[in-house]
């Protein structure tokens, strides 16, 4: 897959924010809340879930358009001319790939090359296989703002949770190839064709062999449409995200360059939470409690 930092995007903010809330169940906090904070603050690691586990049902669900079979065959023909008859557009050995998908040798001979049957098979596999892409892509989401009242209500459990403030080291982030990258918002689902997906996958796997074969601008746009476009309803989040793409399940991943410098405690948070945060992390990060602004519909730090 494309490295997330291959795409030219707006300048990375110096500071990003993440909202998190403790559970009312102490056992759940022992299992999830406190380990999340320990990993973020002391180890610069974050729990990353797959795209299929996000709260947006449209996450990474563009509108797929089946390309004309003659266009699929044309791409397969051009691909074969450059990379050879034994290579799949996914970068693997064709025989090995068919065996992986449970296709017997006697059955896949007619599916090799740029035949009509090969084009039909590729079209089916591209569209059927996208759920695997959603599972393989793990993300963690951040916001540009800490003072957004809706973010505190939706992700801060009615202002009873906390907000982690991160200092972002762009150099380290760029070196790790995980982001962060800004999310775009749109009223229509982006459209991606079969051939665009084929080229995107091929570019991700084979650009080190022949960069010139692929239309880099088009593959970058496909990546944006796949992973960085959400409905306009979510625009208030002002989201940036980091990403890992691998075959491992959800779990903690290294996020170098994301240093927690302050914890903001919600206006409605329990005093016990504020106290426990100070006991655990007060010697390494600043911990501030929030209050209502006396004049505006806004939040400010207690002095």
C-alpha cells in the first residue's frame, strides 16, 4: 500500500489532540484506559484499530465502478509487457496467487494474461477483496482543536473525559511513514474504478521496480479517496490520522514523534480522575482542569 506520507498534503500542525474517556467499570479501565495512557505518554505507542472498526459506517467505502472489460484487459496487457507473464498486477507470482485463493492449477490457466476471462476474474476479485484492505489498514485519529464543545460531548463523554495534547515532531513522523495526514470532507462518496484500484495496488507493490509505469498522481488520488475522505457531517472533527497497513490484528503500534505534553481534564470529570492522573503522570506531563469561560460559550483552563 502507499505510505501515508507519499501524498502532498497541508503542513502538519505542531500540536494535535485526542479525546479519551474512562469507563464506569473499573475493570475496563484497568484493561484499556490506563494502558492506553501509559503507552501514549511513556512509550509513544497507540492502540490502532482497523478501518472496519471505526464509528463511521462509510469509513473507506467509496463508490466502486466496474471498469469496462476492454479497459481491464488493456491494463493487464500493458502490465504484462513491462513486468512479464508470470507476475500478477498485485506484484506476486500468478501461480502462487491463484493457489492462495484456492484456484486449482487446471482451472486458472484460462485466467492468466489479458484474456476476457482474466479480466472478468480480476474485476470480481478487486471488488470482493476490498474488505481485506479495510481490515489491514489500522488508524488512530486526532483533532486540530481541543476546545470544540461537540468533541468534548461526543468523544469526551459529556466533558467527563480527558484530552491528550501532543507535540508533533514532523521529522520523526515523516521518517516513520505513518502520517499524520489531514482528512477531507465531501458531500458525495468518491468514485473509484476497477482499473484505478489495480493501478493503486500495483504502484504500492511494484513502484520500486518501475515507477514510470504508474500514474503517481492518479494513485495518490485513489489513496485519498480510499482512506482520507469522509462525509461532510464529520467536518467539525478537523481530523488528522496516522496509519499502519499490515496483516496483524488491531493493537499497539509505535508512533514516534507524537509526544504527550499536557492532559486536559473535562469540566464534568470526577475529582478522583483528576487526582489519579496527577498521581500517575503529574511528574512527566502538565495536567490542567477545564472550566467554563465566564463570557463565551467556550472552555478555558483553570488557573
